[in-house]
C-alpha cells in the first residue's frame, strides 16, 4: 500500500512537471503593448537596393488617450520610417533593429506601390503578401503616382486622430463619390488570378497646389474628352484644384495587365468602371443642361441593379453588349427649366443617358485600344460559354479583348426631384431671372 | 523518471497479453503482480470499481414486462408508505447503535432503576438543560411515584404544565367511570390529554424523543414509558427567501422547521398523492428528513434510488442540507452542482410536479431537489410567473451572464495575447496606450483584479452589517480608481472584471455560480497559454465532463445530450404556458402529460 | 457492461456527420478543385451519390446481422482469426487517418495562429482532448457531438452567409471544369472522402435495430454529402479556379474575407474555436474507436490502459512526415484514393461471405432437421 501511495505521488509530480512545462511554453504570447502596429506600407523602387519600404506606425499613446482630446496636444499620432531592402520581410527585419517593439502587420490598412514599381510589375509582392498571415485580405492596394514614401509622409489626418481611420474612411469614400474603387487586396488578387479580368488599384498622390493662385486645368483630362472646362471627374489624384490641411488625396484607378501597371483611369472613367462592374453605389453626376448652354444639371445617380453583359464572338472578335440601369434624383437645375414635370423628364433622362453612354463608350474603347485590359471583367460572360477549363484556357480571352467592340445601353430613370417639384424663375428689377 | 513513464505503456500492452494468454490458468505470479501494480499506478489505471451505477432507464427502452413490474410496485409500495405516514413516529426501529452494551434496552418496572438510568444517560446533574421533575400520582386510590424529563427550551412548558402535570397530579384522583384494569391504557386513555403520545418500552425511542423535544413520563411499577410530543422551541418565522428573490411570485421561503416546510409545499400542491416519507439521518443526531415525491408521477426507480442513498448514510451528526447534498451527490469532482438547493417552496412544488424528488432536512431552510440538469440550474422560478416573452429575454440574458462569468476574462487574455487582429484598430490602440505604463503581463493583471474581486466578495459576506456599505465604496473606489491611477491595471480591464462579476451574480443558482467562478481561472490559464485553442480545448473537456456526468441517473445535459424532445423550447427558451404539455422526457415520469393539448378550455368552441 | 449502453439516432448521426465532414475545415475544397477544377462541386455530388449507393448495398446485406458490428461478423465468419484480421485492418486504418489528421490540424493551427509555438506543443492540446475523450468513453463523446454539432453547423452557415457578397457565379464556369472524364472516371476513388463511414459499422450494437442503422446511415451520408457539396461550391464561388488551388486552408481563407464595415471584420480568429472543437471531436472519437477496436479485436477486459500508450504512439507517429505538404499528400493522395476499399469493399465482401455461411448453416440445419 505504501508503495502504491509513493507511486501515486511520483506520477502526480510527473504530470505536474509536464503541465508546468506546458504553461511555461506560451510561445506565441505577445502583449498588445509589445508590438508596433503598422498602418500603411509603402513600396518604392530603391536607390541602393531593390525596394525602398516606408512604414507608418500608429503611436498608441497619442491615439489611445482619448480623455484629453487625443493628439491635439501636439503629439504626433503616427511615425514614418523608410528603409531600403531587397524584400518586404527582410525590410521588416531591418526595421526591428531600431523600432523598439516588434513590428506587427495585422492592422495594416493600405499597401502603397509607387507607379514606377507598379509599371515594372508587382506580381511577386502580391503573392508574398497573400502568403503572409498577418497581411489582411481587406487591405487596400494603392498606387502612388509619384512616390509612396512621399504620399505616406503627407497623410496627416485632421478630422481624426488615428491615421488608420483616415485610410479606412477615405478609401471607402468611393461608395459616395464613385471616383475610386474597392481595390482591397483580395479583390485585386482575385481579379488578377481570374483568367477573365484584369486588376485595378486606387490612384493616390500628394496634391501640389500651394495656393489657390496656382490652380490650372492643365492637368485635367477634360481636354481628351473635347470639353472646354473640366467636370468634377476629369482629374486624377494629385491634380484636384484645391488647397487645405490634408495634402494626400486619392482619385482614379491604376489599371494592371497581370501584375504590371499599364495605365490610369480618371475619376469619371472610374465611375463608369464601377457602373460596369456593379460596384457603383451612388454619387453626384454633373452634366450640361440639354437646352440651355453653359448651365448644369446635377443628378444623384444610383445603381440599383447589376449590369447585364452579353458577349458574342463575331468573326473572331468579341462583341460586347452591356445594359446599365440607373436611377437618379435631381439635385440642381441651374437653368430653371421645368425638367421635373412628368412630361419633360424624358428630356433630361435622354440627355443623361446620352452623356453617360458617350463617356462610357469612350472609356471602354480606351480599355481595348490604349490599355488592352479587360478591367470590367467581360470575360466572365465569355467563360460561361465554355464547357471545360481546357477549352477556355486555349481560347485566351485576355489576348482577344483588344478587338472587342461595344454596344452600350444606359437606361436611366429620374425618380425624385428633391424638395422642389416645379422650378419657377426668380424675379428681379430686370424681370424674370434665372438662378 | 520520464523514461520509465514513456516506456512502460508499450510494455504494458505486451505484458497484458502475456498475462492474459499465458497466466490465465496458472494464477498470478507474485513478482509479476507487483510489476503489474507498478504499471497500473504509473498509468493511473484503477480497475473499474464494482460500484453500482444507477441509470434512470429511458421509458422507450423499458420492455413492457419491466413496465408492468414498475406499475405493480407502484400499486403496492406507496400504500405501505401511507400507513407508515399516519403513525406519528417511524415504526421501524433504528439500529441500536448508540446503546451501551451492558445497559438495559427495555424499561424496568422499578422507577428508581429507570431514574438512575436516565440520570446516567443524560449525565445529570452536570447537564444543565435537562429538567427532571419527580412527583406522585394517585391512580385508583394507589399512590404511584413518577417523574418526567425533558429538555428545557425544546418544549412548550405551558403544555407540559397543563396537559401532563396538571392531569397527572390533580385530576388523576377524580372518579373516572371506567373499568379499565391496565394502568397503562388507563392513563393513556383517560388521564393524559395529549394528541401525540407514544407508549413504549424501549429506551432508544424514549431518548430519541427526548432529544427532539419530547417529554417522557415514567411511572413506578410499570415497564412502560409515555412520551408526549411537546416540541416548542424558538424558531424563525416564514420569511422572504434570502437567496432567490423574485419580483413576481410568492415571497415565502422555507424555515428551519421540517413540518413547517412540508406544510408550505403541501399548501401549494394539495394532492393526496404527495408523499412525505420520514427518514432520519445521523447515527447520533437522528436528524429527521422528509423525502417528498408525488406518488403517481415520479418514477419509482428514482424514488428508490434516493431512498437507498439516504438510508445508507452512516454519519454521526448532520447539521445542514448542504452536508446531505455532498453525501448523496453522484460525482464529487464535477464542476457543477448535481442537486438543486432551493429556499423556495414554490420551486420545490413545481419540480415535484415535474416528477422530481425533494428532500427536506430538519434544521435547514434549503430543500434539495434531485435529479437536476444543467438547464434547471439556470432557470429561475420567476421564469414561469412572468409572461413568456419576458421570460425568454431573461433566459437569454442569463445565458449571456453565464458566458461572461465563465469565459470573458479568459477570452480577454486570449485576444490581447494571441489574436490582436480581432480587436478593432481604435480599441487596440486604446488598450495599447492604457497598458503602456502597466508593468505586469495582462494575465497577471487580470489575476490581480479577479482575486481582489473575489476578496471583496468574500469580505462582503463576512463583514459585520453596519460596515457593509463602506466595503462597496472601498472596493469600487480603491480598487477601481486607484489601481488604474497607480498604473497597476489598465482601465479596460476593470470593465472586463466588472462585467464578469455582474455576470456571475446574474446566475440564479448560487452553487452553479461558484462552479463558474472557479473554472474562470482555468480558462484564464488556458487562454494565456495558447489563446483560443486553449479555450476551445477547455470547452471541449468541460463539455465532455458535463455530458459524461449524471445526476441520479439522469444525464446532466439531458435534453440536448442525449437529445430528447422539448430541449430548445423548454430548457433554453420557454414556450407559452399552455404549450408546456409534457413533463421532461429524461425523468421518465409515470404520467407524461402535464396538461391536455388544449388547456385553455375557453378557446374551444362550444 | 458496455453493451448496456445505447444511444439515439441523433447522436449517431451527428457523430458520423462530424467524422465525415471534418474535411471541410481541412483541405477538402482545395483538393476537389485540384481534381475537377471549377466542377469540384459536381465531383462532390457524384461521390456523395456513389457513397449512398455503396451504403445501400451494405445496408441490404446488413439486414440479417442486426446489432452486430464488423468485428462480430468477422468472428462469425472465421472465429478468432477472422475477428483479429478484420480488427487489424480497421485498427490500422483508423490509426493512419487519426495520426495524419492530428498532424494536419496541429499544422493548420500553427499556421493560423500559433506561428511560433513548436508543433509538438500544439499537438499536445489535441492529445489532451483525445485522452480525456477516450477515458470518458463513447457515451460522453456522442452526447457532446449531439450538442456541439448543431452549434458548429450554425457557425459554418454563418461563414457561408457572411461571405456571400463575394459570390460570383462566373467563377464556377466552365461548368465541367477539367472535363467529364476527370470527374466521373478519375473521381471514382475519391469516394474515399466518405471513408469515415466505417465508424457506423462499429457502432451498430449501440444503435440496436436495423431500422435505426438505415436511418442513421442514409441521413448522415445525405447531410454530410450536402454540407461537403455546399462547402466546395461556396469555396469555388469565391475563389476562381487557378487561385482556388493556390491557397491552403480553404475555410480559413474564406472566413478571412468576412468584412462588414470597419468593426465587423478580421473575425477569422473566432473560428479557431470552431476548428479546435471540430478537430477535438474528430480526433477524440477516432481515438476512442482505435482503442475500442484494439480492445475488441484482442478480447481485452478494459480499454483504459491502452489509452496512454496509444496516445503516445499516435503523438509520436504524427511527427513522422517531414513537412506539411507530405502530410497532406499522405491524406489526400494515398488515403483518399484507397480508403474506399476498406470502407465499402471490405464490408460488402465480409457480409457476402457471412451471408453464404449463414445460408449454408441454415441449409445444413434444414437437412438435418
């Protein structure tokens, strides 16, 4: 019996030793405050090495102490560091030598490639990022038109303390502007990997204008569209005529062929891209008044149905038919014409349809001739017409896209006029006056 | 050591074969059996003990013949019980365990002998609260000396004066027209106007009665004693229950008096089929207990099992039903109570009506109800008193409370140490900022706070009344505010600990709350070890232990594992009262239906 | 003593369902995508139908052997030799798959959350669950299945709904993927996906009647087939074909995509729970059947002393494959192409033999009588 008791004790001790071994082995345990959280990653072409990596870290003490109004007491809410490195991961290793805390990427919101790098191809980086557990698939992919480093340095949010929130809010703005896209990493990756579409990334840049006197329309894309004055969508990031606290801005999309950037879309084209892919939520669209010259009509356009695509092969070249159905509310009629009236509404509808159709055709033709990239994923429809994967692969859609011809059918219905249902002119000493 | 530990298992296997095939017919070899024992111990292997495991058979399994048997016993047994209940005292003699071997077991004819015996038995005159009164009575013109004996304070003195002493001393010489020759029957029939009078010849019974508020009367010349039940001690009145408060519903709770308690239940049920069997527990204390069940609802096997367990207890003294609970529960190590202790007669009544068994112990205001399942422990009596939509909200809040009190600190540790990506960025940075000046790892931090919280809790119970409110202030202010200001803990952690604490108070069953309070620390440890995986393993093992457990033959997680009908509608949510048509299937009651399909008669068209 | 234990249909169905569809959280969707391209879901439907047909045959043959498991039937055919032979096959089969799955789950969790911890440390937690599960026995295990499986199903449904914003029907085009031949001829051996159906033939005594056996078999096969199909369909709807076979851990990849606003994203860690519990249920049930089979095969009195030795054995064996990919190949390439021989062919053969023997015995009796 004594023997039994001793044995029991011994085996208990063994078990306890094993358990204590377990508890000592908290291998992965890392406290929240032991980590440095990267918010943005910027990748440029390096001078002394392959890559120049810029990391933006959140400073928790500046952001987290909400009681005293946060970073208003002059504390910087983020710090930026740049390192030249052969690969992303080796760069992280190098950064850890002077950032006291271990770098953690799980809260990175954006990854920014410089245009230069993107034009050389970013396929290998995308793969590395997809492999890494810490990179979120919901990160946004950006292409900085000049330099990623410069862009990150100029992200100094003024409305919020936390730069992470700035990125999140700013990049989601496409839902109500229509000027950028949902270029999350996963979307980028899926577009890139799908054999039926090409990827896009949001264009970002630092605004150059110092004073309002510097404004010019030189950089606007209005000229290409035979327009004498730019509409709100005729810009790309960096050229919006504006000054203010925040210098960073996003507008337009970078178009990729595989992993290589081949061109840019301006704001208006991006709107059409969103309409074609069904990602468009709503935005204001300004169009010239159909009757009175030099006056504008502003519509709040929404897309309530997915676009319908039909692709046929005719004489070896794709013939694409797209039907876009939009709804709109009137926001402003500068001419004071009574377009709200049910009898007149079709005039405005027709004008808006023509305007959008024209712009869209221009944009689509640009994708075939200039960019040669099926960004709107018309290939998806083509794909369904094949039975096996082998046939589809041998068809080589992406190569054939450049011969595509388009037929666009925009169907816009004006539903509501806002609070004014009959426009009446204002009266002055000169009689009726338009407003 | 570890070498041995890891190598033995394989050899054990091989060895077992050898033992099985080679030594099967030769008998054990001594050295080998030593070795065998060694290995068994090293592997924590105990031969399964030959204890009987009670399984409350599912009625669908029971073959018809068994059912028949059960029915037969149902017809015969309770009748016997009924008879025994009518007798004022339990007729079965207790095993004379307390008796001195050379002492007389039966009462002597000579008063002096009886007097001496009683004096030695009760250590008179050392024993101060025993009253011994000697006097003479005149019966049929004969003077007989007599004495009475009782415990001062345990009896109603007025009754002794009026119904024992007065008739014996004054009225006994009245001319009573009777031809009664036997003095015993004469006295019992004519002289003592007592409603509960026992005539006995055994000391054991006399002593048991005296110990429990009886008054014994010895007369010279007869070998019989009269014991009058004149219980009357000071006790608490029926008050509001202290631990199970409800807004809606009856507000009376059990007291320490057995018969008051049984009456409280009987008052609610008013059913002649409600049986209250007397069982006394304690070799010395003989504490009376009542086992309650409804004869034609409760499964006989269950009643027998409870009776068997209660009668088998060998213990000297028992003071509270808490001790009794520990003596009859199935599994000592299970992290959950297997018997429901409640202060509320309405709750006991409701459970008896479902087909459960209740045990009430004299001296304890907590009745024990068995068997109990996990889900009954998270119910409150109020659930059935308020309208069913409200009750369902309460139930979900309670489930949330359980999850919080069990898992929240563990989850916090797991998330902040392993799964940083799960926290929204703003919150993450806020936590990081608040933790910046805290010197401890978060697991230590949370242990500090949890332990302080447990301290406040324990102190709050032990603290003398008037100082009570100050403790709350001290706890809240000092620990909450000051700990944060001193950078010992981060403010977010105070929120976690507070929510956990509130959650644990929202669990209706005190004992269940205890189980979760203890396990919370286990989950903190597991969460700190490998994050969510640890907690998942913890939940898995916890779940396995609970599913493997049984309370009086009923699986602990009964309506879900094993699955029987009505799990979701009766145990987690609550169906409207007219929808609760069946008694819980896992209890296998004799009467399965609680009410007809349409219980609201006015709904029927005439 | 143990034969007294019985459990209901629901418990048996959930047990089998979990055993069969555990692959959803492992590598199943990726594997079918590799085999059949965009038509992975068609392949899944096909093998589900095959498995149902296979079970139909077995069930018909089983009708005469109510309440007997495969080992009992083995004994019926060939006495101790027969029982030991069949027992050994089942034992090796279970040890192989439990070992590989233990390694796979540990590796997966290591990739997903515990990147720094050594693999032996991660495995230890699963091992703890297995040992406790086996000690507490089948009754507790099946009851836990009965409780946990509905909850787990809800989580998977939740993932499926939450990622529905990424669904795109064009991704499962071309409809026949890598071709009909690949699906229907090459995919035949993939019926081994249902290899764990073997467990059903071991729990026969506990589910008593042949009617229950039928219900349990068909229901669990149907539900498992349905959930496997749905899971592969969902995966292929989100990940286009070439990308689908690029990523490891399909279900994890999917849950990473859940994204509703700034708050409700990055929730995949929560599903570590789900995976942990699915894995623990699978492994502990599998492990229980290992020791149970061994016990029954060699007619031992208790199975408890076997638990620790076998646990250590499996734990050690799970480290034999040098890396993750070779582990996956051990499962997908070898096991999932051959296991059907054990799960479907072996019972059919045994039952046929047993049937003939029974018939002959009857005839002999008849002629004698």
